[in-house]
């Protein structure tokens, strides 16, 4: 989960650059990988978890948590700890139906990032965000500032500004983050539960192997050249979970710039169209079918598409749902690899 | 002996032949470069088959790669390079300003307004956005900016004086830039900022036959048009008064050529974004070789611009594996040292 | 060569048009640059346009050349209203050597002279219609003494060579009337004398703005003296340049006297006008 925070377009590039450069100051203590602080069972306060090299110590289980970015909000919802939330902000698209009621019960501070004052007005005792941009001075303030004010500040490891703090995308890494958050919120057992449940779901998907023998293009967006799911991120995890082959598995990173030449040459069996509010899957499909060259692809001619929501393709608690949705659509296409 | 003696004419003929050979060779090399390996022999086979030389065992994939993806892109590079370089030569002489480039009249920033409106605000129809709406919006934005610049520059007289026109262009460009930044920052979602940035830097990726043919047509029209004015452009060498005393209708010529260059530049911007430095630098590179007479300078600049852009585009898609380097960055990489060298030479002289 | 008579009119005063201005007034904002100026430049004669800096000489030349429309008054060449002439026809009739015509474009001498053929070419620049062009350019290059430098780039020329190249460009226009704006500025004395001798030899109707009275006395047939946009004197050199006019317009104690060796007047000056002498 490297791409999104850097590209977060709602902030001036200069500010982003400033964050990236000042983050050097924060890197003094690289600390243990987040994973090591995870498997706590005793929730005796105070507890300490590590977030991007910062020790986050929580004296009492926080009761007024503010989550920034959809991923963070969904982790808390998935843990069933919505009653500890004081507010949420910044959805990329929609919260899935199963968490809708819980989500609606919590005040939404703002559509995108709240201002510093809006955040303070919610009187948070813990701030949890997916992207480093949330801890800019204009938004929540730095993790140190918040800590100094007695507010816990946890940044998803996938959003750490320093590359060395960011884990590779894996279901384990997702569950480690979930465990950290659950521990900080005083309910480590909720993380255990989620982990067991998702692990089981994943095992079922793997044994069903709906994508066995299928070459799949994971098309995230971009028409001049395709932005594709590459070998080391959420898309690859989803494709692995259903047993499909990613035609761009050789490219490094979570997402990468592919080329239509390679797409033509690979002629994938199925194309995954990522559905995002800013770039709907329907637009992508229309483009493929109107392009004089791409309409010759087998998958386009035979209309073999699968749609996965963008928010279920990033390393987070919905990744398993993304895999399940893909598996269901592949079954429906009825292909034999 | 006539001023253009037999030797000069032969020399220029050879130069023209050489330049065309370099251009064709560059195109041939560019056709062989891509992320999928197609041997030169197969590239030739694809082209030969399309030219009606029989089946030659060309596979569908080879035809798709070479004929449908690479050739339109290469031809697009030829057309865009030729247009930008020729426009640069025209405007440098028309404004007597060595730093004049085809984006002088605000067309790139205006096109940016159109493009951002589509990319970020989703003005237009979903799905078609990337295909037809984006170039159309960019072109419309360019025209609007051009109209604004001409209105400001010609207010109270209509003589379109160069320094006033340049100022108007700068002013409108800043206004457009402000709009673009505000829209991206206030409304940008997902990877909109990256898409806008990529568009701004220009790219020939994704050109298909339809767009390539439009660009080629624009290039041909532009060259024929500008060449008809070659002699009158020469007359601008010593300034406006001198041109008028030679019988050149200065104001009319300025209008025709400024609007003409802006229109064809806007066409290239609509399909390929604003690719900088080609129009600025190529005429300066070509003049020492062929002189300053526009009858020779314009076609020479066009060919040199085409060759430069074909190579820059080939580098753009092959320098970094699996990544497109923005072509505007590459032309700047070549253009900036040349510009610095020009400035140094000017200071020394 | 047979075409030379087409190219440059040597001597033959009779068939050359006269250039006249009547009541020419030019205002710049609320400043009157030219105030009801009348001027007559006789066919085939060299008329000096004199006056101190800022007296309106350049503006008047631009009006005479048809490059600037006066607020009032009219200019006639050979009896025809200048405004009725189409641009290209006008450029084949009158040519202007500008005062500061610099360029950063590195044209060769031949290319600069060839610019003068522009009004003789087709509207779309077809060289084919200007069949004599190449020969005229060669003749002009020889006439202004630049044939050996024909291929030299502009940037390598001296001031005198540049001025001769400019003259060559205007001569390539094959004009009947030659307008020169301070053509000897920035030239050394030898270059000045050679340049003006050349202009005289051409035998065209010529109007030359000059600020050097000695050169005017030596090379002009007639003079028109401007001061602050008004005509203060006009006529043949020795009649017009009276001691009184020189004192009033230039503020000098000076008068014309016969040249000790040549049959023409030259300027003798005593110094700036003494206080109280006016």
C-alpha cells in the first residue's frame, strides 16, 4: 500500500513533498516491526504499540477514537468497536452494507480530511489514520504533537512515510495492523476473532481455486498506458487467493505502469476492472470496447470481466471480501482454465 | 551567377534527402522498439503486408503491435514534432523573440483547463472521457485561452504588438494555471493529480490511427500554410517598420500566423499534451545548418522536430522498463542544455 | 547590362517623380509631433531633412514612406495620393533606410539584399514571378560594394557594411524615391562620405534626414529645416541655410561659405550663439 498516500491528490504536491522530507526527522528510531508488538493477549493498561517507528502508549482504552481514511474506519468497524468511535472522516467510496448501520451511528467529521479545529472539536483521545497525509500539521498534526497532547496517534504501517517501516502486502501484515489497533483500543480478543474468521474464509477460497489456470489482467485505470496490479500488493494477494495468474506478476510494487503491448501479447482470459468513485468500472469497460485495438482482446470480445471495488483491493480488512467477490464472478463466467 | 547557385541548390537537395532518410530510419527503429520484442524483419513484414505485399505469415498480434499501436504513435510523434518546431520558427521570427515557443499564446494552459475539467470534474460523458471528450475539451480550452489572449493583446488598436501579445499570453496562462491548481486541489479524487500531471507533461502514448491522422493532417496544413508566408516572415528580420516598408501587411500577417500557429498547436496539445522545448529549441539548432530563410528553415525545422520527437518518444517508452518517462521531461533534458548554450553564446557575442 | 536602367536610375532626373507633403500633422497623445508640415522633394534631387534631435524628422520620414498615417494632411508621390497605393506597389515606389535596423537573425548579406525583392514577388512569395530578381540582387551588391562579402553573415559585418547592406536592400526594391533616416549615424567620416556619395550617384528622388549640417551642405541639393514639428526653412541649400536660421534653430553662430577648393558651399561656424546675440 505504497501508492495511494503519495498520490493523494487533495493536498498540494508541495505539502506532500514537505511531509516526505520532514519525515526524515521521525526516522531516528526505526523500532521493531509492527508485527512484533501485535500478539498481546493481556490488555493490561498501559499498552504500547509501535506505529511507523513511534511508540504509541495508551494509558486507558480510548473511548473517543477518530478514524481518518476509509481503511482505518473499516478496521474499527470490522473489529466491532464502533462504540469507541467519536468520529470518522474521508471515505473513498462507500462502507460495505454489513458495517453500514454501525458506521451511520458515528458522526462524520468531514467528507475529506477535517481541519485541525474540526478534529479538536471532536475531542479525540486516539487518532487512527491510513495515510501519512492525515498527520500533516493542517490536518491532525504530527504523531509527536498528538502524543504530547496525550492523544494516541496510530498510522497504518502500509502508510508509513519511510519505506523501511512499510511491510510487504500480506494478509498477515493486515492482521498485524488489526491486532495493533485492537490492542490499543483495549480489545485484543476482537482481532483474534477477525483473524480466525478471515483465515477460514481465505482457506476456503484457496481450496476452491476459482481462478485456477486463468490469466488475469488487473486494470486499475489509465488509458494511455494501463496502470495494473503488479506482483507485490493487494491485487496480487487477491489473485493468489483465488488461484489465478496475474499477467503482470513480474512487475515490482503493488501497482505499476504496464503497457498495452504486453496486454495484447498476453491476451488475458479475464480482465479485472477496478471500480472507484473517480474512475468507475463501467467507464473502463466502455473504453476497452471502443478502442480499435483493445476490442480485439479475447476477454473483451467474450466480455469476460470481473469488477472489484478499489477499497477491496488495497491491503486492508476488505481484501478478503475482494477475493470472495472475484471468486464469485469467475465462477459465474464459468471458464475452464 | 544567381544568388541560389547550382551548388547551393544541389547542396540543399542532398541535405533534404539526407534529412528525410534520417526521419524514415528513425521511424523504422522506433517501430521495432516496444515492451514486446518484434524483430526488425517482422516489423517490415507487417508494413509490407499492409502495403499489399501478400500475407507474409503476419500474426494478428504482430499486426496489432506494429501497425495498430506503434505506427500511429510514431506518426503522431512525427506530426507533433514537425508542427511544434515549425510553429516555434514562425513565432520566433514574428515576435523577434528568441524565447518564443508555440505555447506563447496560452494554448497549453487553456488546454489544461479543458483537460482538468474533464479529468477532475468529470465534465463530459463517462467512459468516453479518455477517448474523445478529453481532446475535444482540451482543444476548446485552448481556443478559449487564445481568444482571451488576442482580445487582451489587441484591445485598443488590433496591431497585436509582440511584447503586448507575450504579456497577454503570460497573464492568461497564469489565470488558467490558477484554475487548474485550484480544481485539482479542491476536487481531485483518487489519482486525478497524477493524471493531470501526466497530461501536463505531454505524452504520445495511446495515440490510435484516428488521432494520428488528424495530427498528420494538421502538420501538412500548417506547413503549407506557413510556407506560403515564408518570404514575408523573412521580412520581419529587421523589425516591423522594415517589414512594412517592404510592403508586408504587418498586422494582417501577424493575425493570420499567430492564430494559425495557435490552432495547430492546440490540435497537438489536445492529443498529446504540451510537449515543451521542441518548438523553442529546434529552430535554434537548425538555423546554423540551413540559415535563416524561412523557405528552407521551416521545412528543415519540421523534419528536425519530427526526428527529435520520434527519438524522445522512443526513449520515453524504453528507457525505464515497464514505465513511461514523460516525454516532456526528455525534451526538457535535451532542451535546457541547448538553451543554456544559446544564452552563453549570445552573451559571448 | 541592359536591365541596369530598370534597376537604378542614374542621372535621369526628368522621369523621376517628386514627393510632396501638404499640411501633414501628427499628434501623439496631446503632443503635436508634426504641425502642418509642407515639403517638396523634387524628382531626382537629394533633399536634406534637417533639424535638431526630436524635431520630428523620423516621424515625417515614416509619414512620407506611407508607414504612418498622419492625423491631417496628405502625401503625394508623382501626383498620386500615397494612401491610394497598395502595399506592394508602394514598396516598389518608395524605400526606406531605417536608422536603427538591427537584427539577431543571422542572414547573409545576399539574403538581406534579396529581402528587397519581396514586393516584386507573387503574393504567396513565388520566386518564379520575379525573373529579374537574381540579377538585380547581383547588380545591387556590386553597386554598394558588397559583392565580395555577399555570403558573409550579418553578425560579422561592420557598421558601414551593414548600412550599405541596408541601402542594398532598399535598392533591390527598385524604388523611385529613397528615404534615408540618419543613414550616417555610427559611421566614421570616410564611411559617411562614401555612403552619401553613393546615394548621390544613384540619382533617385531622395529625402535624407541628417543632423550633420556640414554633410547636408555638401551632399544635398535642397533642404527642409524642421524645428519642434514645424518647417522653419526650405529651398536650395545655400538659400535656405541662412545664418539667422542656424542661430535660431541650432543655437550656433555659423554660416555657409564657398568651399576653398570645390564648387560647393561648406559650413563655417564660430561657436555656440553668444548670450544676447539673438
